[in-house]
């Protein structure tokens, strides 16, 4: 993993740094209109609510709150540090944690005790990339 400059947690990154860092660390995320964003596709309303609740829990625990766009089969997460008026280390840290938890696929882990969601339309959850 690339080493990024060390600044204070509230130091704003430039658009170029943000784009490079997203490509290196969080390739499913993108930078647009001053925010880092990620659209999670779900299999329907129940799955969408689970993603919203997961993101909500992580954001509250981190005390750093995203904007969410919620629809029947997707959730868009938008992160920016409002106090700093830009994207900071806090945004990257929360994006990594959201990606880790929402994107977790226990069935894809070799030798995992947990099998993960069955590959059956009745139980679909996240539409993994």
C-alpha cells in the first residue's frame, strides 16, 4: 500500500491526492463534487435497510457522519469532513471501515467457519462487485 503524507486528522486533501488514494485503497469509491462516494447495490428493500443500519452504526461509533441516498435497491454513501470543508483522513478511515464491514463475504474466505449468504434469490443481500 502506498504511503500518504501524514497530516492532522482534519487536514484537507487535494482533489488529485483524493483520486490517487481512492484508486490505490478504495477502488469502488470515487470523488465527485467535493465528496468521496460509494454506491452499494442491494437485492431489495430489506437489504438496503441492513446496509443503512450498518453504515449508521459505524458512523455513530466513529462520530463522523456520512450523507446517505437510500432507494429500493441501493445506498449511496457520501463522506466529507464538514468542519474542515473537505475530504480528510477521517473520511478515508470511515470509508475503509464501511467497505470492510458491508463488503464482508465470509463464504469467500478460505476455511471460514461461516458460509455466508446462500446463492439463492430468496436470501440475496449485497450485490458484490
